[in-house]
């Protein structure tokens, strides 16, 4: 198999294609590189003003190299080979959205470092244990959760799944792309 594209090479291609300086942009798409990016690294620091960074549809196994991205609000890592949330701690105070569906995540350890997280899209992963799911309760700002097609969801019917999650996450406004309607005391 051929060697993967490095982040430095992907950034160079991005500069050539977009004719912009990396340090001046707020929205960057480095997804679907060929050959795929297999490792994130510190060269991503070149995007010093980035607010939305997409590295989706590559072959990345570990999250790294984003600790200096102080403006990052949205990180898209869907369709990779990521197994853990390790590497996100340094951006936990300001990351608002994490799109990490279609990966290999089984355990939610480290998710609690994402204090500002409002949106978590992590469908089609490998979470099967309620003890892992309970870690999501530590995300006090979470409003939108996409969790469908994890083994834990498949173990219950759809109504039971929604009921369990809404009970555990009372601040949630949307679950699996469906708005949550909370009845007020007057409507009960």
C-alpha cells in the first residue's frame, strides 16, 4: 500500500488549490485526500484562525496536532479509523461541535474534557455499553446528539432508546436528528 498523504502535503495542496494563506482562513476542508491522510500532526497549527476544520474521509487513527487551534469550534473527523477521544483535551474549552461518525469508537473516556460541546455527531461507531454512554451526561452544554447505529441503540427499540436517552440527558434538544419536545407542567 502506498504511503499516506501527510498533513503538510495536504495543506500544501490546499494552498495551491485555494490560493490563500492558511493563517488567514476560518473554514478548512482537508477531507477525502488521496492517498488518505493517516496521521494528524502539528503542521495543522498553520490554520491559526480556523473555526471549522474537516479531516473527514481519510484513514486517521489518532487525534493530534490541534492543541494550538484556539479558535476551533467545529471539528469534522467522520469516516476515519479513530478509536478514542484522546487528543481533544487542549481544545475542550472552546470546541462546540464534534462530528466523528463512522469511526471505531467503543469507549467514551476523555469525552468529558469537551466542556463547551453543544453538538456531538457520533453515529455508526462501536459503543455498546450503557456505562460508556453515561459519560455523555458530563457534557452539560450538549444540545444535539446523533448516536444512531451504535450497538447500544440496536439493543432497544426506537421508542425505548429515545426515552432512555432523554431521561439521562434532560438538556438535549435533538436526538438522532429528531427534535425533542419537552412538555411543561401545564401541558402534562
